[in-house]
């Protein structure tokens, strides 16, 4: 049985000076939304829940690059089942906004046929990219297909998207977050916590939708 995600939409931001943050990041952050220890504990719980579902052979765990790498490594390292690791690269972000255009790189979807598949994503925003990916995997007739995501931003969901993830770490407000593998223009992935950027950093980036 899966647990409800932890809802952080009304949580106050933690001041940057209250936690250890790299000096190169401090001035760029409005505050910390989810501290590293809290994230780690929630991932441990998700791994335990995923491990409760029996699989046939090795679980095929597909990491959506690049954002999910940190979450993926933490998660599969605690799943109490044999896991086959794999990665796929998709992209739809420019600056702080989803462009609606999905860039796809080569991937052998045929390997999902007859397998228990787990797709691991960092954050679900509009949901369009993930829904397209899941549809392609489902077309290969996997034995089972589940989606695990660290963060869910339901206020941003495209109303045409019907996909619902199976394992969710946190529900977050409609703010642009970085850290724990998530980036802004390829920066801040190494930040230990999940934090909110200062408004002035995101304000001048073009939005296409």
C-alpha cells in the first residue's frame, strides 16, 4: 500500500542561513522548501513501498535524465529487489517554463516488453512529457508499469493529462525549485536541499506558454 505524498504547499520556507548551503548559492535562493534529511527519509519510505510489490525477474528502473539522477540513485539503492538500471533522456524546459515541445533521444522501448517497469522522474509539472513517455512504454506491453516521482506540482498540470504517478514524495506549490538534482539552466543540481530561487533570477527568462 502506498502512502499519501507529503504536502508542502503551505509550508513556510526555511531561511537559507539556518542550514548549510554553499556560499555560491546563498544569494540566489529565496529559501529552503525541503531540507535534505526530510527528502532522504521520504525516499527511504518510497523505496520500501516499491519493494512490497512482487516482480518477475529484475525490476527495470528507468531514470529520466538529467534531473532525476540524484533521486534515482538514492531510490534504487534502497529497493529490496534485484534492479536493472537504465536511463532515458527527454526534455521540454527552457529557462523556468515547459515549452510544450518534447526533445527525445534514442531509446530501445522494446526492452520493456514483458517486464516490470518503474519510471523514475524528478518532478511532474504539466505532465505532458511523462505521459508521452509512459504511453510509449505501455505500447510495448510491459508486465507492469509504475511511475515514481520525487515532486508533484499539481497546480501546473495540463488538464488534458490523465496520468497519475504511483509513488510520490512531496506535493509542492507552483514555485520554481532547484537542488537535489533539479537545475535552473544547468546550475544548482549539487545543492543538497530543495530550495526556491529568488524571483529576479526567473523573472527575465522567456516563457513560451
